[in-house]
C-alpha cells in the first residue's frame, strides 16, 4: 500500500482525504431543517455546536477563506485599509450612542469586578472613537477601513443554518467623508464593488441590488438579496432593470426606484450584504469632527457596508446544492480538483495507485490544489462522497482505464464527462505540462 505522508514524494497531508479527520455522513443530521446546514454538515464542512453557532472544519474554512480573499481584493482595489478591532466592548461606548439599552440583540456580560461589556454585534461604537484619534483636518479625509470579525447577536430565530447565526463572521467596512456628496460618490462606487464580489462568488446572476428602508439614516438603504426558494425574505424584482424592493417598503413604492417600471415579480431571497449611509448618526455622539479650509469644525460623514461570509457560503449552497450533492463554483471550491483512486481487487492495484500518486504529485508541484481520495473504500462510496463534497472538477483513475493510459474526467459545472488521455488532462489544468 502506498504510504502518503508529508515529505514523501512531495505529497501534502492536508490534501489527502485519508488524512482528513472529518468524514462525510450518510444521512443529514435530524436537527437541521435548512438545506445549507444539512448538506454542509453531511459533507464535513461545518459542525453545529448549538443553534446559530457552528465550527468551520478544514474544507469549510477553505471556502470561507476564498470568500474572504475575494472581498479583500475588491475592497483593497478601491482603497480600503484592513484592520482588526476587538469583539469585547466596554459598556460605556454603547451608552454613548444610547444603544446599550435600545439594541435588543446585544449580548451583555459582566466580569468578576462587576464591569459590564457587550459582545460586538457591529463596530460603529468602536471604529468611531478609534478614528477620532487620527482625524483633525479636511486633509485627513476621505478614507475607509474594514475588517473580518466575528459578530454576536442574540438571534431568537436561529434555525436557518449558517444563514442566521448568533455568532458569525462578517466583513464590515466604514467610510469617512467631509460631506454627503463625497459619501454618495463612494457609496455608488461600493455598489459596483459588491456586484463584482457576488459575481466572483458565483451568485451574481441570482443576486439583486434591493432598496430597503433607510430608517433614521436616509430615505433608502440597500441590501443585496440572492434569490432562492429557501430564502426568508420576500423581494420584488423589477422586470426591466433587475433592481428589487424589499417587502418592508413595497406598499409605499409603486414603481421601481431605479428605472420607474411597474413590472415586478415577487421572489424569496437571502440577504447576503447591505450598505447604509450613516451620515453623522455616530459621529455626533463621539464628537468626530474635522476642521475645514476655513478652520471651522464640521462633523465627519460616514457610511457602512457589510457582508456576511457565512451567509454568502450558505446562499451558494442553497442555489447550487441538491439534497445529496453540492456543486461549488470554481472560485469558492475548497480544492480545484478531486482525484479519485479506484483500485478494486484486481491485479492492477499497484499500477492504479502509482498513476494516481504521480498525477497528484505533478499537479501539486504545478500549484493545482487537489483533494486526493486515497482511501481504501468502495467505488460507490467514493463517488457518493465526491458528489456530496462538490468539487467542480473530478478525475478518476481506475483499473479499467489505466491499461490504456486513460482517465475519466467530469466537469460538474457543465455536466460534461469524457475519457481522456493523461496529456489531455494535464493540458486542462496546467499551462506548462505535456
């Protein structure tokens, strides 16, 4: 039997399925009603600690990190600066804005000295006093800062898997401006950023810019809603331009606010992101001001922009997953390729393992991320697990094909399956290998 461990033949243990401590389950957990959680738990991507609280296991964390990197690249491209703020917040900053008593999702804790804290559901109360230390002049503006941080919200309806959590990972960005006109320019730029993010995550076609109530901040805020029958929200999608209105404002908005059309269709959807004009809602309580060219003090104008990474992952599963199979977009798949070794019990066991091992070694050396199913398991089990995990490209090395130097290749996105030579296969995944 081929021994595959780190340092032997250049193999990397992290990509060997036999070395994953998680294992796919044959049946969905009985306490999960949402498809996203049922499928991800079965496939070994996440594990449920309690309602609304999940661990991200090695395969799931790879997906989350890919979503994170897509977001990072798009925000950095428009000048966002990444930081990381604390999740444990002193009571005083929340009292400053009046939200210690008014925000009903706030988790409050007390230490042995009777000091009170909040577990951060959002970070306006932290970022504003932080930024205040560095802003004094109009020359310091505009700029934006963002982070990837765990949030905590006392969610009473945590029954939708990773779509609605009590602890969840969020990208929150805050922008700081001289006036509302400058805020509006950046706000419009961020609309484009969000479109590119969701396109790169594979759900651009299903995700709609959605007008929502602006509350005390402005006439409208905007959500990004992904259409799926599993959605908890109802949106009304314009039949002409594709912009949507959410259920809360449809009664007072008879026409599309983007193009004026009255054609619309109701859809169920998942909110995967939102953007708000905060204006001076948080600048005023903390006294965040700057001096303009005349030396007069002016309040800093703000915007905020959020994306739930788990929500994006869950929405992708709801859109592309079935009861027993997942189909990850290339951009989010935990690995580029799933390599299945089917040894059977014939005389070609050693040759099958050698061919599969050589393919794995060459692809890994070429920088192609591969999950290599080297387990001593039946073919049916390997195929079922591969469907469940959902890596978009699959190649099978079997006794039947090895003698002819052939492989079976499946593109799960297009459904194309074909028998190809090793040379043809390598040309699909590498530029320099023949």
